[in-house]
C-alpha cells in the first residue's frame, strides 16, 4: 500500500494503515494467544498445585462486530451495548518532527495508540469472572502487540515501528447489561502505545 504523506500531518494515513492491519489480523492473533494461554494456565496450575482458572477456562472472545473495531477515539463505548465488547480503538493523534532524514524526505515521529476493552459475565460473583477478565485483557493486549510486531511498517505505510510499546491495563469495573439492570458483567481496558517513524516530502 502506498500512502502519500505530502499533504497535512499524514496522521490519518498512519491511523488508517494501523486500523486495516488490526481488522484483518487481530482475531487470528487472539486465537493464537488463546492456545498459548491454555498452556500457560496448565503450567502455572502445576507450579502452584491447584487449578488457577478455578474451573473457568480462559477462552478469549473475538471481535466479531465491525462496529467494535473503532476508527479513532470513542468515549461513548463505556455505555455501548454488550454486543460491542470486546472492542479495539485505533488512534494516531500526535506527530513531531524527527532529526532523521532520507534523501529528500523529512522524518516524522508519530504516536500510535490502540485501546482494547474486554468483558466477562459474572455468573457467580465469586471472583472467578474478575480473574477471567484479567487474563483476557492480558492476552488480548498481547494479541494486538503480536499483530503489529508481525508488520512493523504497517503494510509499507511507514518506515518502522521503532520501539516496543508501552502498555497500561486499567482496573476491573462492574456494569449491568443495560447499565443499571440485567446480567452483571465485569469489564477491563488497556492502553497500548507505539512510536512510529515515517518520512514525508519536504514542503
């Protein structure tokens, strides 16, 4: 994919390339992380002498609805229907000049962000759903990182993702299916951020 960064900031082109990469590859990566996670749970259970999943295997939910792949930032997702969880938002909001140059191109350093939210149905209110939600956020975040580690140029749109990402998981919180009524769900989100190097034509 060829993207011309000559006009404006070029940030939306970065966001678009990252969005397409995630939409096309995330669910496959989630499947791989689910398999790895099951082996991880088995190993940890053997080390501590009891089933760390407490009888609730760590299945990872795929992002099935196209609307759950979000182009940009959408704070209203906090009140979105349960069917839009899990979800992933892709953002490129910041760009600065870089000392790097390539022929007649000036370097840029962009900030690429992905936010993910997962859920778990709290059937028994005994803590198992909280632990499941936590395992899901770790592994779904790792699936996102796996996607971008597999294509550090975003399909050729940028020079490279130049550093490993910073990751910050939020706290688990509770919400009913319809905000105040219905089934009780637990939710958890994460924020993942990369530095992206690219080059644009000199003005």
